[in-house]
C-alpha cells in the first residue's frame, strides 16, 4: 500500500533535518578541530657533561707559612702553615705605596708631581741607617718626581724613602698611619696592621690571606705592576737602584716585594704570569718565615711549578651543542642548541654546576630562544641562550581533523 501524503511529508522532513544535523555536526567538528590549539610539547633534555676536574696539590714549604691566589679568583686558592698575622718586614712598603697612591694617584707612565727633598729627608736617612735598615741616598735640594721616589722606595727597598713619601703625602708619619688604618679597614684587611712605613718594626704584621689580597690590589693598580717588575732603574742624583727580588724574570715572576728582618725571616710577596690555554692567569702568592732568600726563592719556584698545572681553560658551553630536542606528533622535529660558546679558566676541583632549562613549545621559528644553559663556576654564573635549530610549523587543519585525540 502506497504511503499517504502525510507519511511522505514526515519522512522527507526527518531526512532533511537528519541531513541538516549531520551537516551542522560536521561543521562544528571541522571548525573545532581545525582551529583547536595544539598541545605544547615538552623537550627531551640532554644531560650535560661533567666539567669539574681533579684537585691540584701545591708543594708547600716545610717551614714558615704561605698562601696563593690568583687575580679574578676569590680569596686564596690554597695555604700552608700558620695563617695568623706575623711580621712582614719590607712587604709593608706595598701598603705604603697603595695608601700614598690612594691619596696621590698616578696613571700609566705618568711621573706625577715633583717632590723636593730637604734637610728633614736627610735626617730621615740617618735615622734609617741607625735602625740598620735598607736605605738609598738623598740630599737636600734634590728633586724627584713622585714615580721616581716610589721606584726608589720599592726597587732597592729604601726605608728612608718610605718615610719621606708618607710625610710628603700626609704631612706626618702619624697622619699616614691613620690613613693606612682606614685604607686597610675599607678593604677588609683585618689581619693587617702597620706600625711604620717600612716594616722595620715587628709590629707591622699581616696574615698570608691578607697579603694575597694586598698583592691583588698592587697588580690592579695602574702604576705599581710596572714598578715592581723593574730589575733596576736610573734615578737622578741617587744613581742606579737594583731590585732586591732576584726571582724577577724567572719562571714568569714579575713582582712584587721582598722582606727581611730577624723577626720576619726571609719573605716574598710574588706575582707570576701563568699561560693557560689562549690566555694567562696572574698568580699572587706569599711565603713568609724563610731562612734565607736563596732557599726561599727555590721554595717559591717549586710552589709555582706545582700550582700552574692546576689551571685549565675549559669550554663551559660550545656553540651548537644540543641540550634538548622536540618531536611533534605530526612528524616535525627541532633541537634546542647553544647560541654561543663560553669558556672559563678553572682552578683545581672548583665545583662546576650546569643547569639546563628548555621551555615547552608548540610552534617556533629557527633561531627562537627556547631556554638557557646556566653554568655556575664557584661563585660566578655564565648564562647562554638556547635557540631552536629548525622551524616547527603548525600541523594544519587536515592533521587536526584526522587526529582529534591529539589536539
């Protein structure tokens, strides 16, 4: 029996609305999946290589005390013997030089102002002779530049010139000592006390650690490194003065100051340039309480030879190194690589810690920053950006339509 017109109408209406529902559902599906955001990808992070090296073993003297450090490295790298404050003899003159230059600074090869020497300076000379201290000639009416006077104080270790310079700069020895005390306090040198300008007094004392710090201040000064490295100098009226440091020029030694008294023994505050990779490191060390300077010099050379191999130039981060990788569900991949190289000079077994942070990613262009690698060496941290080495594009609507469970 043929359907009635009502039944045909009802069937057509059901078919129409059914088809419409399918079209609408399809449109909603295609729109929602085609425009749905892709889930962010977590990177697979690569474990960085260990960089800490073996501990160095310095060869210390069997007698006395010592410490060694390096410019650009905090504190001391190692020490031996009694680390308390002891007499330091003529190393005291390096404090005098620093304090005088703090009040009367020089730069580069600048000679500085003229200093006219008087009968008072001649009296200072005879006082130093009476103390059995080291001296250099002086005469009333002679004129030296500030630099020449400092060369005469430091190179032959002339006690009388340390007094004359202090009086010239501060008006009196007492005023100098007050300034020196303030300078030492300002620089945290709590183990150092100066009772005079030359170190002939056994009350002028310091600790090995403080002396390393003083040596670093000397090597950072714009004038003093060139003076303490001079084997000799020609000083007007005074004549030729010769450096008391017989290690100058040996094994890279380029300073700093000897010292000798009965109370202090043979002492040497030294600096040496050590080649490390394509750079150099300035070692600053001190040995106190030696029997004689020839024996002390032998000890210092042995110490330098044992310390130098403890420095290594290490590549902390190498450009292009892969620290993380991304793989997308739609078949693309990219890597998080170091944007640049960074290296550092490491001492002994200084701790080296590497921390890698790689960000989640959906899409990105080649060169986009996607994280960082942070390398901490001692108290310093180097940070290098990580960049994407290839472009990761959107998968497009077709992939979304065919992978609804992954969007």
